[in-house]
C-alpha cells in the first residue's frame, strides 16, 4: 500500500514535466493545431504556435475572443 502511494506521488510530481515536454514538442517542428482541455472541462484551441506561451508553471493561451487565459499544468489535458 505504501509503494502504491509513493508511485502515485511520483506520477503527480512528474505530470507537469510531461505536459511541458508534450506542449513544447507540439509547438516546434511540424506544428499541427491541437486542443487543450482543462480539468474543469474548458477547451482552448491552439491553431498556431503564436497562440500559446509556455511558462515555468503554466501556459498562456489566446482564445477566439482575443483573451489571454493562464492555465496551470496540473489542470491541462491535451487532446
């Protein structure tokens, strides 16, 4: 039981790093538009690399209305 808890903790700690790596991979090289879903169900389209900025703990995404949305890595679900 303890090892399962430690495994979940390690996964939770490494999750933001996996998200950062995946987002950076998606916006460099052969860019393909993608969608970011948040843990509360919101969706943000990233039609071009100029619509997203990757920070240390979060990303900023410009939505269709031109608003800037800051999303913590822990709340991101990539599709």
